[in-house]
């Protein structure tokens, strides 16, 4: 039995929900998002509370889809009401970043700066030259772009240099001389 799948999702006051066949659409103050409903899962709406139920026999695949559909829908509701945000920090001597229009420019120890185009549905903010704030309504797009930026220079375990999430802990290694 999926414990997450049976949790109900409450819709806030400013959020509108509509369903057309297998497409679920949620409209809120920050924008509109939609997802495709799996054929094995049925949706019930009662008094601004959405619940997901399996519509066929409960197999392993249906159990997985049950929890996944509920989690994806909850992320959509959260995104159109509050949005999502990730913060990246650049740690290292001479590491810096800047934003020119819709291009993020990273100077992270390579011979040339790395330029990354910012997707249209995301908002980037660079409050200082070692911090990047990524925000948007789609949790997956925010996380994917943050991972793409982090992959330019992931943190290394010896000196701790690189691009890391704000709350990420990098476990340090001792090196050659520490015996």
C-alpha cells in the first residue's frame, strides 16, 4: 500500500484545478502547470481536497505510480502557490559569477569562462559574485538547472573548492601527507 499515494492534497484558496481526460491543470498566483495522469490512477475532488486512488488491481507498478502521481501533483500545487528556490555558492579563490541578460557566466578556474543560457521559465539572481539564486514554479526545472550549474565544477574533497548547494556539506579528505 502506498502511504504517500493515499495522503490528500488540499488546494489553497487562490488555486484553481481542472481535469480534462488524463490531463490535470493547476492555475495559481505564480502561473499554470499541468501533468498527465496515469491510466491506472483515478482522481477525486471534494471540497478543495484532491485524492488519488488506484483504478485497477494494486500491483507493484500501480503502487509506484500511485505515490508518484500524488507527489508530482503536490509539487505542482506547491509551485503555483509558493514556487521553488535553490541557492548555489561558489567556493574557491578567484571563483565568481555574473549574469548578463539571460546568460550566466561562471569563472571557476578554467582558461575560459563558462556561459550557460538560462531557461525562460526560471529566474536567476546573483546577489554577490559568489552566490546564485535559482527560482521558478516547476520543481524539476529548478533542480535540473541547479544540477547543471553545479556540474560545471563540482566540489572536490581535498580543498572543498567548487560550486555547491547552500546547505551542502562536503566531507573533506586528509590528502597524501596525513598518515
